[in-house]
C-alpha cells in the first residue's frame, strides 16, 4: 500500500499540478533545514523520513516533466 506522500504526489502528477509539487517540496525542505539546525535531541529519524519524502517528490517532478515533454 502506497504511503500518504506517494498518494499525494501521484494525485499532483495525474492533475499535472507542478505548483503543488513545488510547494510540497519547499515545505519538506524547510522542515529538513529546521530539524538539522536543532540540537538537544536526536532528530535523525524524522530527518530520514523527510529526506525519503523529498526523494518521492523529486521522482514525481521527474514523472511530470517526462509526461510534459512527451505531450509536446
């Protein structure tokens, strides 16, 4: 069963919503930067999860780009 982020990215790709994917990516990147700047607690687990989500979003952006280049 796909994760929630995979389902969201798939929906954005199906709808050709590049802006939504870009906003999702920027949000995850801000979260990663914020967590990496903190100290006093081991944030490696949430940082790893956010990095995985960023990779999923990047794959979605690639799929959207490929779909747009074949449609032209």
